[in-house]
């Protein structure tokens, strides 16, 4: 049974976990939500690397993971290569905004990426697509975590003139944004949405273990502030809806 650790600062990792427990077999999953350090999107690359290395070493002492999933585009962009060097015996899977798929279908001029500032600044995938429109959603991840039980209140986050999208592709460049995918689709009914959570799940399928075995699933947080209960409730709702 493979042990898979998923890491994010908040509920973005929950969206990836939901996909994984439904489609990736033969794995024990531990989701680590680093809500103490939320948000990751506005921290320096060195800050993220230091805290991530520390977190991984602590978790390794009680959950001897074989695979680490950075269920966060910012963490992937800033820390994945460095962590691969620090933990050479661990397989790392990152979250990369699915820009390539969107551009192949629509062309650069018809693709809009919603992401954190750090993802836009550090993710290498943007280098080959200078004409893709990039919009930094400064506080959306935090707003999603604060409103997990009432996401409808975020519907007005997408009325900015920068988001006047018609007949184009919208790339969700943050795993948190999966939670408001329906709001985006409702607001801009003519767009196709490319979700990074689906890309991460597909990448992890290549690492799945014995499909005849049923794995276990756990969630832990770095700060005990009631967020864990919200995560479990949100996961229950997602499982019931799927």
C-alpha cells in the first residue's frame, strides 16, 4: 500500500483529495492543510521552502510517505525541484495550471488564467505563452477557506472588468478555485474551464498501488482553529454530490 501525502495551505488540497479517493486506488492518503501559514500565495520563495522542508520532515516521522503531492500551484512553482533534491527517495507530484491543453484548443489570445501572484511569477509553464492573459486573484483562496459553508457569497468576485470572458478558456491555476468552478461557469456560461485539480489527479494515477486494496484517508491541520471540522464537512458534501 503506497502512502501518499497531499500538502496545501488550506481547502485546495481537499479538492484534490476528493478526486483521488474516488479514482486512485491502492493508496493511504494523508492530507496536510497548513492553515497556520495560510496563504502561501503571498510568501517569498525562501519562506515557502523553509516551512515546507520543516513540515515534510515532521510528517515523515509519523507518516512514512512514498509520494508527496503538492496540491498547490504556488508550492509546486516555488519548491518542487528543491524538495526533490532534499528528499531523493520520494516521488513528488506537482500542480501545474493546465495552460498547454487550453492553448492547444483555443490559442493563446483566448486563454485566461486565474492564479495567485506567486504562481504567475514563478511557474515555468507561463514562459512559453506570453500572450495568455494572467489575472492574480489576490485574496480568493483565503475567501474560499473562510466561506467553505457558504461559497455563494463569492459570486461577485468575478465581476471585475478584467474577467469579461466570452468564448474563451479559463484555466484555474489554484486548487482552491475548484470550489468556485460552478460560480465561474454560471457567471460566464460561454467559457470552458480547465481545472488544475483534474490534472493533479491524472498525474497521481501513474503512482497508484495495488487496486485490490482499500486505502485509508486522514486529514490533519497545522493549527487547531476549527478548520479541520470545516474540511471534513466540506469533503462529506463533495462525496455526497459526486
